[in-house]
């Protein structure tokens, strides 16, 4: 069975600093990997995905993620954080017709 | 021109009642999903429908039944509501079973 782990419940960064939200996965077969963001009282919004090709994927709002097959990771990154990036971030993996979400990481960007 | 819409946004009801949540998408997608997000924000897939056929059915109680009258709609019917059913339920849709999912705004269900 596949699984997704987001090892950090909470990530705090200062505005303007780079941010990383971690995600590792376990699947049998080739994974499709996703990042979603959830703002308070809202549904999930798609940020980016990895299907195949370049390991570095660029997405919405300046976010990017790097697929690392050997480490089975798909960490979300942004070079310079904004206060408005503060939200709940979910990593997800789809394989074998099954979709799994991580437990979520709450990102807080302080001015 | 909302892409994925759900009604109602809030639903407060008594234990033992039967209720439905409706979902509609105007994206032309052929796959729709229902998720449950608990109070700790953990997100769990409940069902998905592809071309009116159930393709994923997680181990949810059979009190929950998805109904899809057409490709654009996937409604969730819940019988004999229990306190533990209180959560936010999200509908989502995608172009295929492997494509990006687009989520609705959620329905906050509170069972008293």
C-alpha cells in the first residue's frame, strides 16, 4: 500500500527567507506526486505536480518541488517566502488507482 | 463560473437523521471524488466515480452512499448520522483518474 509522510506538522519562516516543506512517499510502481495548499475555510488548491520528466517542477505562486527518486522525496520549496503563503500544505501521491494525502504541514510566514 | 461547487456549505443536524450533500462540476471532467477532512485536518478519500462507475471505495461505513446522476454531479447521501460523522466533506473532480484534482469549497457537517 502506498503512503505519504509529511514529517513536520509546523514550519515557521521569516518573510523573505527560503522555505521548504518536506514530503516523502512509499509506493510500488511509478508515482504521480502533487502539492496542494489549503487556506482557512477553503478547499484545496492545486500547486504543482510531478508525472515524469524533469525532476524540478515549477508551480503556482513561485513554488517549486524536486522529485528525488533515490530518497523517495518530493519537497516543496520557495526561494523567498511571503506572509500570504501562510496556509496548510498537503503532499499527495497517486499510484495504482489510489490517491493518498499526507497529514499536512502548517506553514507560518512571519513579517 | 465556479468550477466545483457544493451545497450546502454548512449542515447542522441531529444524530440519526439522513442527509445529502450535493456536488457539481462544470469542468467537463469524467472523474469525481468525495473526501472527508477531520478536525485534525487529516484528509481521507472516500469515493471516486469515473464515467458513472465506482472505481475506488475506501472502507467507509455503508451508511455513506455516493450517487452520480450524470458525469457533472456526484452527491453524497448519509444515513443514520453519527457524532463521528462531523467533519468537512470535500468534493473534487479530475479529467482522468491520474490527473490533477480540483476541489470544491467544502461542506462542514456538524452532528449534534
